[in-house]
C-alpha cells in the first residue's frame, strides 16, 4: 500500500488510518463531527496527497484537453481552474477532474486517486496531438486548507494576498518559505479556503507551518470521513459512488459542465441523450422519517417498486438528519417527490430536495 509523505505525522497525531484508493489514509482524528464543524465554522486541514497530478505541455495542450473533456477549455484564462468530466466512448465518465491553466501551453490536471492509472492511460491513448504528458502524482503533496477562517489563518505565511485570489483561480509563489507552491482557491467542502500543491520533500515543513499559523484560529487536522460529510452536505459528486464509467454527465446533473459544441469524445452520444431526455437522474434527498441512508440501499415507491439506488448517504452533522444522493427514475426526480429508502427491510420515508443541503 502507498503512503503520503505525511503518513508518520498522521500517526503521531493519533489519526485512525484506513486503506483508501491504494493509500493508507487518515479517516479521522478527534472525530467526524468535531472536524466537520471546524471546517464549517473555522478552519481545518486535509492531507489529500493521494490525488493525482498530470502536467500537459505543448502548443496543442489546449486542443487535447478540449477533445478529452466536456467543458469548454478555451474559456479558461491563465491562472484559472475549471471543473470537468472526462467522458468515455459511450458517454460514461472516466473521471471528474479539475484543470489548471499555468500558461498558454501548460496545464495541470488533478484527478481522483482511484483513477490515476486509468486516467493516465486514457489521456495517453488519445494524445495524437504531440502533447508532452508528465505524471507527477508520486512527487507532489496536496493540502486542502478549508473553512471561513482559512484566508485569515494562512495570510501570515505568504506575501500573496489570499483574499484577492477569486474562486476557481490560483497563484504560484512562496508559501511558508517554500517556493513554487500552487495556491488554489478550490476545495471539496463548500466552506471556502485553499488547496496548496508542493513537492513531497517539503511536506513535513509545510504541515508544521500550516498548523502553527492556524493555531490561534483553532485549526483541526481532518480526515476522509469529515471530507465525505462536508462534500455530501453540498451535493458534490464522489467518483465511484455518484458517478462512474456507466453514468453520463446529464444523468449525474453535470450538464452545466457539458458543452456539446466543442466536439469532445462521445459528444454526439451525449447530444442525442440530451435531446431524447434521460431515464434516470441523480437527485438529493432528505430523510423524513428517522434513518441513515447508505451507498447501494434501494429506493422504492409507495408500492415497493424499485425506482432507484442510493449512491451516497450520511447523517448530516449540520441538519442532524439523514441526507443522500440517489439515481431515481426520471418520474420521481422532481423536487418535493416522496420516495422511500430501504433500510434493513423497512421502507423509510424520504423526500427529493434541491442541493446543496446546507
């Protein structure tokens, strides 16, 4: 099993470690709820160095990305990031990822840890554009410093004005005395903050300085469990749960990042699907009766007919009730529709709601 450069730090802090996407990762430290509220109200830091980083260089790098991805890559300015789906030949999703435009002929793509090998092979297979691809996943570390106090807590570590980096933009500069750090106003929590990319060799020094700067703001180290409850409260998709090789962007509610006129792989299939309409849709739901929904629980109607499946579910720390995402037949996808989640042979009442939940 792989480890991140901060593996020993997590163990020294008493983190509970679990296998995740081929890595030994911290699932929690003080506890899910404490970490969750630290991020919603103050600031928390996640080691997400298991994520993959690919660099694409060359005058046709933009052309390659435009062919590989659903969004309109030509709209991205230098210093800007963009969320994307990468479709396969059938319109399913190879991965969801964020791309960063470093210069007119250089990009960084950040991919899910579980998909690094698959994505790398896919990008190379379709690289008929002569673009130079470099996989730096094993050389780079990534910290997500998230929460409403993140800017204030971290400003002492850099001369770059963090409050001036707009959402989904980034700067490259000195951070905590370390040069060439990518400081990105992105995250997977919906509470604001940054993600910082740097070399593995600097990981321990970076962690210590971030924790030290965050101490007056009651910074908490956070694990994968709170990362999941935080993203689910915002209705963000998790690859492998809510989206996969079989689900299309339109079924997953990712039509907003699907620009059909850019002629990406399978854009014709997705165009036909958009015109015909989808048969199932990813929806958010809240439990009306008591119960915690979980991945793969059945969704049924009042007559016990199966109408869908739960892809993600949890007890929301903020709402103190069960919430989840599920694929349901389009007839049941409208906000306000009553559905039932099969929990231990009981059909528990829930309602389709608009996301984000909080």
